[in-house]
C-alpha cells in the first residue's frame, strides 16, 4: 500500500515538478494541460490511461475540447504519495508543449 509523503519529501518532490500546484482544501496536486486540439488531448489521455493501469493509480481528470484538467492524490494513502509524483512526471514528459507553463 502506498504511503503518504512526509513534509520534507513532499517539498522536494513539488520543487521538481513544473506547473503543478497544491489543490486547495485537499491533500492533492493539480495542473491544466492545453493541447492543440481535441485529438491531441484525447490521444494523450489514452497514453496516460495505459500508464495509470500499469501503476494501478488513476487520475481524477476532465476533458473539454483541447483542455485536460488533472488532479492527483492517492486515496488509499489519504493524500499525496510517490505514485502521484510518478504520474505527474509521466504526464509532463508525454504532454510535450502542452505541459509547459505559458509565459
């Protein structure tokens, strides 16, 4: 069973993520990905779904056209765990430009 991250590990992990923020009122993180179109967004979601199955760790997400809003938390651990950090890194890596913070 995954373990909830301690404060020091959480701080270090959050510093290594690009564009992810703490979710207000929950022990979770969230990010919005904006793709070029619906096909790109849905294709990315399918790729992430395959990893989610492999890790047996599934995101909370919603998709409207080319935008995907994601929240990550580990319900079994009662908050943020290493699985969430792994999933966030995978999402960033596979999202390409959609995962980069707009300036």
